[in-house]
C-alpha cells in the first residue's frame, strides 16, 4: 500500500433493482437508489467508496 492521498473521482450511483411488483409492495423496494463518493489513488489505482447520506 502506498501513502498517496486518495483523490475524489466522482459520485457513483446505481439502483438496487428488486422486482417485487408481484407482491404488491413496490413503493420502496422497486428502485432503491444508492450513491457513493468514489476516491481513487492516482498512483496505484486503489479505489475506495464512501456512501453518501442524502436527505
Ligand atoms: Zn496508492
């Protein structure tokens, strides 16, 4: 592991797409959005993700 500080690379978003529509309870489960702040080391390529807490 190097000691190069990680630099902010952007925000990565994806959906936890679980299709529970046939159960009739889709409001919260159908698309649960998650977002992570991505930090990467410009030297060795190490990547770390930090979850964002958006209100
Ligand atoms: Zn590194």
